[in-house]
C-alpha cells in the first residue's frame, strides 16, 4: 500500500499539525512573555533610577555645576517653565524631542511612561515624573536650552519651583535579546517538528503493526480454510478487535462446517429415496409384471416420495427459521385443553403399537404461543417417544408451572440415549440409532426444528435420558403474565 495513503501517514500529519500549532502558540507565548518581562524590568529600573535621583534635591545644582555623571546610555533632563517658556537642563548635550503634554503632566504632578524614536533611529523608553528641587535657583551664567527654539539662552537668577524629571534609556538590549530568542525559535521549532515527524512515523508504525497482522491474516482466510487466527495479544483496542475477529472467524468456521455437513447429510437423505425410486422403477419396467407387483412397486415409490416430501418440507421450515422469515402469530394457549386435543390423536398411535399412554396436569396454565408450531413441536417429541419405545412400554405427558415457565414433559420407557450423544441430538440429520432410523422413518430433522420453535417462543428443551431405560424431554416456555385486579 502507498505510504501516502496509509493511516500512519495521515496520523503523523495530524500529529504534526497539532504539534505545530502548539509550538507556534508556545513560541508566541514565550516571546510575548519575555518581551513584557524585559520591558517591565526596564520600566522598573527607570523608576528606581528616578527615585534614587529624587533623593538628591539639589540634583539641578549638581547638573548646573557640571559634576553629575550619569550611567552609560542614560539620558536625563529636567524641564521647567521660565518666563512662560518651557526650558530644560541636561548634563549631556544630547536632546530628545518629547511630547509637550507628557512634560506638562509631569510638571503638574503626574508620572508616566512613553516610548519614542530618537533622531538617530534608536528606540527610547521614557519615564517622566514631577520633581521639586531644594535649591531652585540657577546661577546667572548658566546657559539653558529653550525647548521651543532648541537654542541655549543665558538666564539670570532663575528660580525653579517645579520641574519634570525625564529619564530615557534605549531598548537596544531588549531588542537584541528578543532577536536572539527569535533566531533560536526559528531553528528549534522546525528541528523539533522534523524529529517529531520521524518519531511519529516510527511510533505510528509500531502502533499500527497489529493492523498489518490483522490484514495479512484476513487475506489468508478463505472459504475453504478458516483455521487461521490473528496473533495479536495486546490489551488495547486493537487487541480487543483481534479477539473479536478471532471469535467471529471461529463462529464462521463452525457455521461453514455445519453448512457442509448439512449439505452432505441432506444430499445423503435425498439420494437414498431417489435411489430406491430409480431402482424400483427400473426393475419394474424391465419386464411385464402382475398387477400386484405393479401395485407393490408403486407403493414403494409413493412411500419414498412421501419421505422425500417430508424431508423437503422440514428443510424449508428450517430455512425459513434461519432466515427469520417464519413469522408466527402468538395467541393465548391454554395448555391443558391444548394437550388434551393433541393427545387424542397420540392415544390412537399408542394403542396401535400397544403402548400405555397417560396425560396429567396440575393447574390451568396459559402461554403466549403459535398453536400450529407448538403442535408440531410436541408431536415431534411424542412421535420420537412412540418410535423408539417397544411394544408394552409406557409414554406419559405432563404439564406444570415452574417459576414463570410452563414445563411440558414427554417421558418414555424406550431405548434411551447414551450420555455422550445427548449434546448432539439437536443437530440436523443426527440420529441416535442409525441402523434402525431408516426403517423407523425418521429424517433427523425433527428435534432440530423443535428446538428452534422452542427458542422462537423464548424457551428451550431439556433432556434427561438413560440408555436402555428411557428418556424425558421437557419443553419450557414462558407463561403469560396475568394482571391481577385488586378489588375496590
């Protein structure tokens, strides 16, 4: 099979797609989190620096004197109003263009952060806060930059009551750290996906190896050979699937064996009467016969034709039951009256064979059943009892209620059944006494049909037998549930 069309490939693709989304989200989360942490750290450092400088209330005088030394890359400015004009003083000659509203808010007492782009293209982080100096006067000979014209102007004896402290630092280190992180992620994410893809293909191959075993075993199974089984012993879903398939194959193997045996037995059963009919017809037609001989030959042919008809009807009945086409109409059946009517015909058969017959019942029992099918079932049991009981024997029929089941028992004192043959008697075409079955007229289908009728009624048939002492067949079917009305 093409690997691109396999479940392993599709499984790996889905795995990589989900992993890619997770890695992208994780990488984005790391990048955003680190960026926020670094910028927050920069803001905290600017605020701490401003607090530290605010402790020096004469910081403006120190800057004015030229003795102030700031940190590397740091820009510090103080903005104030003089003669209604905004001016600033800074220890470094470098100036930055700030928003006037930011400065005004800081002078008014509000601190804030801002990010700007300097003239040389450098990104600066700005912190502005109010500042009140202890020594508000600047020496007359000090030059102060005018914020509007950006020219130095000499001021005479300026008094500064409130100012805005501006501290700025470049974000170059943060940008370098984030770029380094991006380079790592650009390499790590594809490499991780590549390794994960290789690992995914390997793990998918191992995970789906039982599927390959199941496929190969299934391809080796044919109608003529159902002996193969799937050799998968894991306890996961595939192991349970293999166990279920093995059970299904086992059932199919048994079904095919039963079908082959059934076909062979049916052919054998039909071939015997056909052979007799053909032989009898050939012998009769070879030369002229007397009327009595013709009558005897035709009687034999009719008897075998009746036997074939019986077998075919029983086969059709079994076929309809197997296919679920035997739709039965269930009605209330009073078992006492039903058995009395049925046993009237049976009593005649028993007297012909010199058998004693007895019917006993303990109470009125009502079941939901199909009358014709129940009659066929019980008649099969009674005919078997009559067929396999010698003259002088006894046959009895009884019905009683056992729990929520009606139990109809047919007991005889006939030849009985060997213990090892009891599990086989309900198989189709199986006969207990194969030597005598032909002359007794049995087809080997009666008990199989009887069992299926019992199962269609929601019940079953139990057998107790002793070889040479007789047998007892007990039909059990559910009783009808009667609604008991309580008196008002």
